[in-house]
């Protein structure tokens, strides 16, 4: 029996519904796009920006920070400016801004912490995101957050749900992770400062949480297995550790890129033992009984260069190349401050080599080729000897007199010269 054809009226209703849905989406897209950026051109971070941000970071993740301890953080506009400069560098070409402000034309309205993000789109268009938070009453728990995408408002209830979901995803794998409400005890936003009281999430939570949120968390069992295998050998050179890592039997259930991601983390945990817990993430309980030798690991005869290469490779594998490069630059700017070892283009060369290897090793098209190469890599193939002649030991004043800023043509030329050295020895290009 031939089935009856759909009734014309039913088909026309579905067509009308689809057209209405398309119209709604078109209007929403139109409202979300602007012709101008909400955030102006960012100021490149400098030593002062790093100093301001470092003071806040130390309160949360410093040497004396203890997971579960109650912490009080005060954010002034100067610190927010420092964080904005650093964030804009990490997420470039997007721009970020954080400001304490009072809503215009609303004398009785509470002060707000305003977060803005601008992203350029084709044809001169811009995607602008804005979130405005204000504390209620004594500031207990989460503040009220109002947001908009372009001219399209986002309801407060939806923002609260989205923030909660992002927090849940960003938690390192643990049996019973605390909720955002349990972690963030109080937020008081005033015109000149925001005061935040929170339960310290632990020094190892930051990298693991960001990796979880970005979808690049490594398989903890594989990381632990590789790290424990590397810890059984007193290898003094980074190249020996890298070769040993890529000669391990790799889990067939993981693809080459995921295998490489886990190995890069394991190498960094082995080469930089003081960062082991921060890098381990969910694998930390599995590696607690694996103790590496006390002898330091070197690259080109220097222990600091082995740490720079390995950490940048691990950060590149977990957070992406842009973040790894930016964090390496921030470290050098921090070193240029009083009491530091000075800005070092030699360290920067090791950073960029590690990041470039990581980017290629986690690229699905190049991952298998990199496995063969890293299984036989030499010291000189990780960092060229000529890189050791680059300037280093520059304090903040000398750096600014010579290079002005990290956005100057002079600085770009110095970095390009490093990249040329890396190109010459075949370090994978981005």
C-alpha cells in the first residue's frame, strides 16, 4: 500500500517555522556584531605590568599558598591594568580589559567590575563581549553578573549557569571538587578596589584547570606511566631524557598527538621537579611514589635552559603556542626586575624551541613524524649553540633603552634572529 503524501498544510508550517528560526538567528547575529571594538588597542605588557600581576598571583599560587586555606585578595585598578595587558598578549589578536567603574547616570547604582573582550572579524566587524559584576549586600558568594554580546543581552541567570559550568569543567579530575560557591566566599566591589575572599584551590590547579577547560588535558595514566619510567634513570641531559621518553612503548588507544602531549608533560615533570605537582594535574596521585634522581638536568650545559625548554613544551602542549610564548616573555620581563637574573634572549630561544616542538608534536598531521625525530634527537637539535651568544642579563632599564617594548621593531628583529637560528637546525616551524 502506497503511503500517503504529507499534507501540504503540514509542510508549509514546517517551512514557515524554519524561516522564522533563520530570521531570529540572523537578527541575533546582527545584534551581536559591532562596527567598532569595545576595547581599544592594548598596551604591551612591560616589567611594571608583570610586577603588579605577580603580586596578586603570589597570593593565590605563591610558595606559601596552601590548598584549602582561606585567602583574601585585593584587586586595584593598577593590578587590573597589569592583568589586562598580559591577557591581551596571551589571547592576541583579541583584546581584553578589566575596570572598576560606577555606572554612568545611575547615582544610586553600586560600583561594578567590568570585563570586556573584543575580537576582530572579517570586513572590519567586531565581536564585543561585556560582563558587569556588582556585589550584593555584604558580598557573600557570587556577585550579580549582567552580560551582553554586542547589543544582545545575556540574562543574569544564564550567566550564573555558564560561569558555574565553566568552573566545573576547569576543575582538575578529583573525587569531590568544590563548587564555585564553596570556593568563592565573598566578593566586595568598591570604586577603588575589589576584595575577594576565597578558598585556595591549590598551586597545581591552575594549569590543570586551564587544560581541562581548553580540552587539552592529557591522559593521567599515560602521563604517570611515562614520568615514573623516566624517573628511574639518572640522565643528566635533556636530550637523553627526551630520547628515552619517545622510545617508551606508547598506548595504542591514544592517537600520536595525545601520546606526544602526555610525554611532553612527563619530560617537564622530570626535568623541572619543583613544578611536578603543578604540571601533573589528575596524574598527581599516581606519581606520588615516583621519585626522580636529585641530579639536575641540563641543555647546552645549562640547567636553566633545560627548564625553559621543557616547561615551554609542556605549556605549549597544554595551553597552546600563543600562551606558551607569552608566558615565556612574561618570565623574562619578571627577571628584568630588581633582584632578578635579567631579561635573557638565550632563555627565550629555549622557550621558543620547546614551544615549536610542542606545536608540531601535537599537530595530528605531524605527530607521528615528530615521534621518530624526538626518539633520536640530540642536544644541538633542541637548541643551537649560536643561541648562547644572544644578549642576556638585561635589567628593565637597559631592556627598555635598547628595545623599548616587546611590541617594538627592535624587539621583533631580535626574536626573528632567534627564529632563524632555530630554522637553521630544523626546529619545526609554527
